[in-house]
C-alpha cells in the first residue's frame, strides 16, 4: 500500500526540525553504518495510531529580498504538488507574519488538506493567544510545543483524519513496476522514451497516486508487462521543478515507494554528485531492487581503462550499493538500452527468491565453520537457526543466544556468503538477529 505523504511547511525558526524529529522519533537515523549514505535528510517514515506515512520537511521559507520571492513560491509549490496533507507550521511567539500571510492563501487554493500548527505554545497562557491565527483562513489552529511534545497527539489526529481513502493503482501480479530516478538533466526522459520506443507496445497511461502522476504501461514483444512509475514526474518541465532540488527528491520518493525496481541514473558527463547519493540511498533503504544506469556514455572520450575506472569510482562512492549491477548506456544512440527490460526482470526475480530453511542453515553452518562467530567479553555468539521470513527484499531472521553479539562486520560476512551462494544481484538483503526463546 502506498503511504500518504505529509509535508511540513513554514518559515525558518518556527521549530520544523524539532517537530519533524518528534514525529518520526528514532526512525530519522540511518541504521546502516556504511560509507556513502548521506545524513542530510528531509524525509523519514512515521506512524500514528497504526497508520504509516512519509514525512517531508520542505525547508524554511524566507522573506529576504521581496515579499513574494521565488523561495516562498518554490517551497509552497513543493508541498502543494506532492503532499497528501500539509502541516503549516507557525510560531506563537512571532504571531502571524508576512510570510505566513503569503503562503496560507496558496495552500488554501491548492485544495489539499491543510492542518495549521502553532508551535512554541509551551504554557496555557501562550496557548490562549493562538486565536490570532484564525486570520490565515486555514481553520482551527492547533497549539503545540515541539520542545515539550505538547499537543502533537491532537495535531496528528487531525493529519491522519485527512488521509486519502485509496492511494494505490492496481496492477496484475505479473506487471513489473520500475521507476527512473536521478538529478535533472541526466537523461531520464530520454531513457524512458527509448525503452518504450517502436519495439514496445504502449498499453496505456494510467493515473498514479498524485494529482499529476502518470504511469506508462507497456508490453514487450514476448509478452512481458512493465509499468514505468510516474513518467509525468520524469518529463516535468519548468523552472520550479527543474531547479528545486527538494522537488525532485520528493517526486523520486513517491516513485521509489511504488516501484519493484529502481533505475538510478548517473550522467557520465557530470560524474557523481552528492544528490545522487541522497536519492539513491532512499531506494536502498526502501529495500527496492536497484540498477545503476550510467547514461551519456557515448559522449565520453574512451581510453583503455575508461569504463573500468568509472565503475571503480561508482563502487567507491556507492559502497552500500555493491550488489547493484552497473549498465553503461546511451539514450541518444540507444546502445544497451534494449538490455534493460531483461535486467529489470532478473533483478525483480532476485528480489523474490525464497530459500529453503534446510539449505539456508547448511550455508550458515559452513560459513561459521570457515569463520567462527565472534566473542565479546568472553561470551561467544551462538547461531541456532536461520529462516527466511519475507521477500522484496529477501529478509532473514537468525536466532542467536544474544543479538548484541551479532556485530555489523559478522552480519556483513554472512550477507556476502548468502550472495556468493545464491543470486541476489540487484537486491538488498536484510538480516535480523533474534534471541532464541
């Protein structure tokens, strides 16, 4: 099920980061201690009363140069286009400001549900002054205190009450859903157009999960069905969309969530940028199948080891994606693009591999015999039993005497042993330690 998206909009110093952290709790931190995963986060998973959603911090709206500067319009437009529910965050200490009065009508006209939160209402006396914010025309203001956690329950009750009833687009089980993500100008639209070219039968354009999202479904000559998620977002034009980094990140997050496999596109001419690491990291954390696509390879002047050197650079910068195949393509000449459907299908199949417990435990016992389990303060890790509990991504539970003894390095050793034994190319693997009871 596609998760609703909640965006926090507000000017600087109203406490957005505090509210963001309060709502998502510890989930904001990246669990894996792997080099190359960026820590600059504007997105996290959250949950309230059993309802999961994605929370977005769109950044601070400023009023530096003129009352209607581009920053205000851009940030408000992000929330309008991508969120299912918008939290407009204000501060009771400054009252209603010029920036609040500019953004509130834009949010109101969007037709999206907007919940007005008045932060820094730390005591009953200050909460009484929240009536001033009725002037914004966004309904009842919810006085809250991010520093003390007051009023957040009422705020989140109002947020989840506005969630859409149905966000999912129905596809047949045999339809493989994939998305194409990357920075602007890496050639995403050209890749999509080449994939669904004359040798593909385009079945339909299907409305996606947002007002402007469109999925493109096509069938290959041999009858395999694919759906490219949110081709409208890929082809979106305009200064706001092309030049606002956080917009492209938001759109990519929605597409990633709805995909089985993600094509992470790099521009060979420009090389690897920090935003590549950020967005690709989201796909990895979401447990999706991943293929790294290096586009515009035809424009690179080649020497003896050019391809090898570029691949080594990709592996170094994306160490957490060591399992992902790398494909060098040209959307202009269509070189190797005909291979992508086959690779997408193979990665999707690898995501759904199920290993019999007996075979899995034999592999683990052989691994332990090769590299004995670690000890800590005289206590040795004991592995009793291993079983696979889910797919997409393949997830394994290892029952042990003490989960704290399964250190990251030994978990990585076991993962590498699984990968060398079974074909998990293109898919992350989750290994969870549980105490045997």
